[in-house]
C-alpha cells in the first residue's frame, strides 16, 4: 500500500496544484472586489451602499454549492458560458467577495471617527484620508479575519470537483475508484488540506498576537 501511495502522489500533486491555483485566483480577486465593496458600504451613497448590502446578504446566505451550480448551468441559458473552470472560479469569487466586504467594512468602521476628523482638520481630501489615515490602520484589523477567510476559500475550493475539475478532492476520488480502498486516500487528502489550512491558521494567530497591542 505504501508503494502504491507513493506511486499516485504525482497525480495527487497535480490535483493539489489545481486546488492552490483556484484558491489563489479566488483569494486575489475577492480581496480587490471585497475591499472595494467594503469601502462602498461605509462611504458610498445609498444608491451604492444598498445594492452592495443586498448583494452581500444574499450571497452570504446562499449555499456555495447552489451558487456554483447556478452559474455553471444557469448562465449558459442566458447565452453566457465561461466553462466549468471559469464558472467555478467566478462562483467562489462572488461568494468570498461578500464575506471579504463585511470584513473590510468592520475593519474600516473600527477606526475611531476622530482619525477622520483629524485628517479633515489638516486639509486632507477623502482619498488622502483613506490612503494615509484610515486604510493603514484598518489593515491591521483586517488581516487576521481575512486569513481565516482564505482558509475557508481553500476548503470551499473542494466543491469545484463537482464541476468536473480535477482538483485534489476529485483526484483522491479517482484514485479510490481504481483501488476501492477509500480510507488511505481520504486520509492522505485530508492531511494535505490540513497542512495548508493549519499553516494559514498559524499565520492568523501570529498576526493576532502581533496586533493585539493596538488600541484606539
């Protein structure tokens, strides 16, 4: 069995690379869109903030698997087809954007309003206050929960296997289909996911400990 496990490791490694690639695309894209949405929730006019609020509430309340199937099988009915891979990445990004937006909103609103008033008093524009006063402080509160969201994105990426994408989860299932011995393969797959997410968890703890001294 050990020899067989060593033999299938390259195949599992390819699946792991797909998992990491999908996760990286989702994390990077949702970081940008989530921060923009978070800023819109805090500072946007009602016609900006309310659509973002509705989007965030709906997406955070929708099961991820439903969202993936909706985009994969629903969009082609409207004449839009990104393929299974693209649709899965879009679904995960849309889902994580809603969560990152809430993290960004909370981080920004945690900065005391006196900081904004001080920026106004010295003549800073809104962009300058955001760039030099608010965001540098908010990022310290943003990072720890965001890293937890990254770990959730890695775990959520396992659902792309339902779209036929050979990620780590589907690679494990395909190996099991040949061996009919699920326990060793599932344990190996779980160990790979654990190493990734535990590393992210350690990073989050270190950041929380580093920024624990921050006070208003």
